[in-house]
């Protein structure tokens, strides 16, 4: 829903101050065809997510080892648990020694730490961020709010069960869990990936319609594209 | 403080004066005299800063109570003006010409209580509940537990105790 004010500003901006690199232009695509690009327009991939088939034998083991040893976490804190993540970077807990580090954008990360309760408004942003992450991707859910709603179990605006909207690899129980518990959770996630059980992104692709139906049930102003990575 | 309250009584016929502390007083004022009163307090009496605007739902009386709390930074004194408005088609005059920041409170009250402030900027846009279709959730006739059960897939197996009963059984098991 675009605000009237923003629209007016955009129109004015287009007429008066449009930079040359933002003008509509023709470019040649890799296959040689000429396409028109509007830099101010949002472009989305309309394709459904695909299942990523595991490779065979030692190759998959090696890949899983590599994935498990470089967990890059999306810097998106959703609830009160986001305050537990900064200590992990400090020398006291130092998650770098486990190969875990924070990344600023979903395109660079493969672990999403849902840190606490999710209101419907935040859930919408969380889903968009999750869908922009490249596969294979993993979700760690922090605190009792993501398991059964926690102390917000009867709230009108926070969800109760996260696994109905996005698939969860590891739950860390507690309200809130300490950073040590988070490190243990990362260790558990590593075990899961190395044993070839980190398949939740594929599960999301398989049950895509069910997840989308659940999401659309509570996100009423669905103004984002259905498939957006 | 006393002089200010007396002056308010003379000028705006405020009632139910309660002075809770040296620097905090509550007054009740008629709906159509509320905005003139806070305008006078802001322009003439030095109460230049808005602390908050909030609402209480008096379901049984069929009223909403708005509280404008305003502050005099020089004297460090606060006056809170209580205004009763009807619960049916609740509407109140907007005060965004006095304080720019009050539009955020008014937007929140529109969304959470359904109190309309015609003319307030962005008052009809959704604030935190995007696409809400039920009755406004801060109204007391909204059953948040029922809504949550119907909407958010409650996980079965949750147990809860009535605190009074539970403590009684723990502390006085023989009674």
C-alpha cells in the first residue's frame, strides 16, 4: 500500500530529478535478446522454490561438512531474544571460533535465527527475508514464544507456532535462553547438517502450498509477490 | 498549581479536580471545551510539552475516556485533562495543529480503540495491525484468547492453573 504522499514525491522526483542511470533503457540479455529495464521498478522471480536433490556419497558428505562449518547468520532480530545475539560476537562467547558469523543481508546468509516472539507484521518481513536466502538454509527458533506462543500465547497479534509458517530446524527452549544455549543450538544444527538431516528448505519447497495457505490466513494485506527470491 | 486550576475552573468549567502531588493534577473537562483548554494551557500558561494521549474503555458506561497529559517544563508540573466521549461512533477533535507528535497517538487510538480523529494526518493508515478486520483489539468486548485460538494454531498440551486455587492447594492442602 503506497502512501499518497510517497506517490506524489515519486512523480515529482521522476519529472525533475531523475538521474540518468535510473532512466528506462534497453540492455542486451546474456542470450543476446534485447530487453527493457526500468531501474526504479522491483523485479521478482516468479518461479516456485525447487527441491535441491542431495548429491551422492562422499560428495554430499563433503558439502555437508562445508555447510556445517560456515553458518552465516542473518542479522535480523525479531523479539526480545535479539539481545542475546550480540554477546555471541564478543570475546566471552566468540561464535567465530565455530564458524558462525553475522551477515547483513539475506542473500549472503544461510541461517535465520528467529529470536523470540513474532507479531504478524514481523512475520511478514521474516517470510520475505527467509525466501530471499539461498538454499540450503536453516532456521533456529529461539525461546518458548516460537514453540507454543510462550507468555504471548493468548495475544491477538503474535503467532503461537512458528513451524506452521516456516520450517524450523532447531528449537532452543527457554525464556530467554542464554548465549551458551545458543552456542549449543548451533552445535546441534551442525550435527544435523553433517548427518544429512538439514533438509528443511526442501521440506518448505515440498509443502509450499500448505505453508503459503497458513501464511495467507493471518497476513491479510498480502501485498508481496508469492515467490520472491 | 492552585491558581492554574482555579483559572481552569473559571474559564473552562472543569470538574473533578484531583491534585495528586504538588506537580500533578487531574481535571475532567467537557468534550467541546477540551481542545480550547489545552490550547490555552499551551499558549498562555506555559504547558508547552505533550506527555501522552491515551484512552480507557468504560464498557459499562458506554464511554471512552481520553487523557491528555501536558507538561510545563519550566515549572516541572503536569496537568492531565480527562475527556469522556461516547463509545458509539467515537470521534474526537484532532489536536495535531498543537503538537505534531500527537498524530502518532491518534493513529494508535484509531487502530486500537476505533476512536476517529478526522483531519489528523495518516490517521486511517494501519499502524501495527496490517489489514485488521475484527473489532479494534483494545476494546474490552474483544476476546483476545478466543481470537488467538481461532487464528494462530495453538499447540495442544498447554496446561494452566488458576493462581489462587493452585497456591491454596500448595500452601494449605488440608483446608
